[in-house]
């Protein structure tokens, strides 16, 4: 029998509840958002005791089926002011599902200055004082917690940025080797966790390679086998194994939609230094890892481990969006520098995208110099110690723009765009504008479609379809890259569902749940005060052409407004 | 228009013995994007092919002076 664990940080109590029947078919984002919509006043202070942080693995999480145990973190976002789901790999989702937990709901807030950890295993939870961990980066925090609770535990921790309730703060989940480098990064979920006085969640090893209650194990194995074979033979998946997500840079640069110098150019020959090909060659030459599983059992292995010239590990993982926002966007075309920035972000527990966006805006204002690696490293130090500049950067790109008087901020609902300029990748512009998540490419990334991205025609329909499919995968707990085989293995996904729950489900039913989830999230946002005017790309991106195509975002507002109007 | 077109070709994967390849290319007039991709006989499937920085339909005819880029299809997560 699956359960929900409720933690009240105000009273320092907990209780396990049976999973309500109404939530039986919900997992991941569908469940975090449903719980928030059911239990939360949308007008609450995002950093106050009445906000709730919900962690939920996917419906099919908890086994070693490849890429199936992602974790969703949901709350009202201090960054966007609306509902948020932030999704991550790592082993937290896997371990929670192994313990029979469909969700953990964290409510209330500990007295200011008091910090705790929550230690979870099947049917048990206890809160322990965590004063010794305060101020530590995520790596030192993880080291101490693994020493106490065993290296096979999974951790969800916050760093100094989360303790300071910064909007850029995420929740860092540990990978199979224990790095706290898989982050529910977007939307300030780490700030919400920090506002509750919760430094870390420890999900203990169940002691055996158990998986959640499954009605028909032979059926589960049979479908898992077909899915695994499809993954193993997919050319798209092989590409991620060899080059990670980093080779997206070549494509987006060639399309002319790569954010460079605070989104002021879309293409730059210097970007050749930070391509996926360059990354793979350097990692191989230095003895790092070009392929790596971010969660136990993942066969896609898009993660990597960057090492220095002496072969010593610097950071995991170097991703396209990070390489762009903390690299090209700052006019830093140097992988060794970006790797140091990545490690800083992971240790501080912050979103590389929002932080890179915020630094880009600060550079546009002249508060930081473009292309200056030492200045960026210093800025990370200021975030860690909480200087005025550090806190400003930690508030996110939109706040930096307001304070420093920069109009050219590439954000929607206060959240900075990822590495696809919407003036060129117009389908992603539609996603940025219309997703209740704000400018979050993971809500519906259209770059994989072989369409003329500059043509506004058809981009609303494309974004809508990808937003629905992405929500389906988030709900099931699968990585977005499993989308490469989702169409050809839809029968196996249905089979896994039937094996786990003993009931059938159709594609239409799954899609209906996803669509209903998005509609509920939009209703939450409206009640929170985010009206239709917030479903827009910034005006400057409609009027300021982007080189080299001299393109502007020109999908009509009326089309954006109709995206969720029909089934 | 002559019998041959001069285009610029960029292949962002190993090709002709190099880690990546860029240069001028002559192709017969009437060559389409799909025809060019077939003629290149690249070893990887499911590639992105851009004409002057844009995805175009495979049946699009090439013109003198066009730039064709062949890249690995990929996305971030």
C-alpha cells in the first residue's frame, strides 16, 4: 500500500497517510501540482510557513528500469510567484518509491535559526537537529550524511543559497556515486526547503534491491526488457551516451539561436570552443567520463564527468544549458572555466541557468565584466557569503534587471530562459510564454523537431504537443530523453503501468491527466495573481532583432492565448 | 545556371578523415537537400541538415552559394 508522508516543520511532527484514491493515477508533476492545487491557498507567501514543498517520484519509479525514477519537487515558487514543478535525476526518487512513498509533503516552518534533517525509511521518519551542517556546501553536507547514514542512502540537500532563501536555490539530489549534482534547479525550490528549516532529506537504503509493490512482476520484466532493447538500439540515445546534451550547442549556434552576451547575439564562431565534440574529445584525452548514469540503472547515460588536465575530477555534469548560460551568455568560451562554475553552482545548490542569466544581466549593466572568469568566481563567493551583490544575483535575472536598470532580461514570469533564444527557436518561445512553469524549456522543448524554427506557423501546436508529452513523462517518472523511444514503446509503457497497478490505461487517458494537470496549474497561477499578461515573451524580444537572422519573436498573442482552449 | 552548383558544406561529425569538415563543394544542378545527404553517405542516422541556417524540406533544391550544415540532432534536458 503506497503512502504519503507529511512533515510539519512547525511542530516537528510527521505522519504517514494512505494514498488517497483520487491520487491513485498521479505521480511526479501531476501529483505535486494536484496536491498544491488541493491544499494550498495560491496567494500564500512562497517563503512563509503556509507554503508546502512536495516531493514526488513518478508513477513507475522505484525499479532499475532505465531512466524511470526522476523526482519532482513542487511548491509555490518564490521566483515566479506561481506554481512550480522542478524535475531531477539522482537517486532520491528511486529510494522514496522503494519505501512505498508516492509523495512527501513538507509544511510549516521551524523556528528561525533552527535547522533539521529528515531521515526516512519504510514506515519510519525522524527529524534530527542539523546545526552542524549549517553553512556547509552540498558536497561537505553529503559527505557527513553518508558517513552517518551509509553511502547507499539517497540525499536531497540544500546549500548556502537555499539556507539564504535565494530564488536561484535548488534541491540537490545525489547521483549513484554520491555527488549532490542532480538538481531540482528551477524556480527556487531550494529556497522553499530552506524557509522550512530543512537542510537535508536522507532516504535510507532499504537493504535489498526491492522495488515497489507490483501486481504482475513477469509482465513488468517482459515490458521492461522490450523498452531496454529499444533504448539500446536508438541512434538518438547513442548520441547522448557519446556527447551528452552538449552537442546541442553546435545545432543551436548554427540555427542562430544561441544566447550570447546576455541574449544580444545568436551565433558566434568562438562557440566552437565549447561544442559537444570538443567536450567529448577533451574528456577522453584527460581520462574523464563522457558517459555516466545520473541515476541507478540509467542506460541513456547523458551525464559526464569533467576532469582537469591532471585527470582530477572538477564537475559533473557539463550540460548544454549550463555551457551556454554560464559560458556563451557571459562571453566565456572556456570549458575549464565553465566546469569550475558548474562545481560552484552544485556546491552552493543553485540553478546554473538562472544564475548565468542573472550574471549576464549584471554584465549588461556593467556590474560585472563580460568574459572575466575571475570576476565570475568572485561573484560565486559573494553568493556564498551573502554580500549585497551576492544576494542580488541570488534573486535571479529579473530582479537584477529591475535593480540595475536593464530592460533586456530574457525572462517570463520572472524566470530566465534557457539556452534557446525564442526569436529563433519560436516553438520554445511558445513554451516559455504559455507553460505555467515560466520560461522553462523542460516543459516542452521543441528543438528536436526538424521544422523551420524561424517560421512562427505551427509552433503553438508543436509546443502544445511537447508540453503534454513532457508532462506525461514527468508524471510517469521518466527522463525526457526517453521520449526518443516513447512513441515506439507506448505499448510497453502501458504494459509497465498495468503490471505495476493491475489496471489498464490508454494513451488518451494518460494524456488527459497531463492536460488536466497543466490546466489546474494555470488556474492556480491565475488565482495567485499571474494573469494572461504574464503569458508573454518580453516586449523587447518582439522588437529587437537577433543577429544573424535579424529575427524577432512574432507568434501572435491571440495564438498563445488559444493554446489550451481546446482538448 | 550551369550544370554544377558551388555550395559551402559544413559537416559537424567525422567526415573525409577529419573530426569535422568544412569547405566548398560542387554538386550537380537539381540536387536536393535529401539528395545531397544521400550522396555524402554519412555513417550516422537521424541527422539535422540546415540550409542557410534553417531546417528546410528534404525536397528543397539547392542554389548556387547556399550553405548546408549537417549536425547531430540533440537537445538539452
